[in-house]
C-alpha cells in the first residue's frame, strides 16, 4: 500500500470545515493525477480518517466536494476506513458555529447524504464514545445497508472516543485500549483484503 497523509486547513479565523473538505477533495484528485509516479491503482484509493478526519473523508464520499473545479479526475474515495468518525452533525451546535453561516450543519452531515453510490465503509467505534456517538455510525451503516451498499461496523465495548479507556475525559489525555486498537486495525485491513485492495503475496 501507498499511504499519503493529507494536510487540511483547521477551522480557525475565517476557515470553516467546508474549506477543510475542499482540501481533502483536492488531495484525492492529486493522488489520482500522480498515480503513475506513485504506483497507485486509481480505482483502489481508500480514504482513512479519524474523528474529524473521518468526517471529512466521509463527506467527500457522501456530501460531495464544494466548489469543485471541472475535472475528469475523481475526488471521491473508492472505500472508507473510519475511526471514531463524526458522521451525524445535523444537530451539533459546535459544528454549526464552525460553519460560520456558510451552510447548515445538516448540509455537511454525512449521515444525511448516504446514497447507493456511497463507497464500501468500515467503521471502528467505541460504544461509550461521547464525542462522536455510536448512534451516528449505526445510522450511517443502516442507511447504506438498506441501499444495498457495504458497511461494516466494528464496535468495542467499554471504550470511548479513539477507543480510550479514559471515559471521564474524552477530549484529550487518551488512553486507547491496546487490544481494541490492534483488532480495529486488523478489521480495517481485512476489509481492504475483502474488497481486493490488498493482494496477498
């Protein structure tokens, strides 16, 4: 596999999550445009995102890319690997404020835009997550499955955001459960193998 980290703008000053999404979309296009030199298969480009990053790659695949320049190169991932993702944002007041009245929170809430063309998705989630609750991942998977799409939800009991064992404070001081983390990684890799994204040697 080839791993390409994406640097996106943070919501500071006049920058909003819409700008961050544009950055993520540009990165997917860039990867495909440079596929030959990077050794990429342009039909097997997966998006991996954690928490807010999970929101962004899921948004690229569901909401779509904002103010996208006309291009023959796709900016949508072919599969999604999401770790404690923020998927249900429609009633999130903090997210609404970050959008600075440029759009409603619902307009950039992935779970509101799941459709039959949404890429196969694997989600790793703690059942005690208070920042990106399990209910959002469950709703996302239910909707995608009802549309005959592929969604795998791997839920880990007794852990919170980013699979932390520190349930009292889930916004920092993370204490990820090592067994859950190892299994979550293994589940993501197995998911990619099942899709043919990883070929056995």
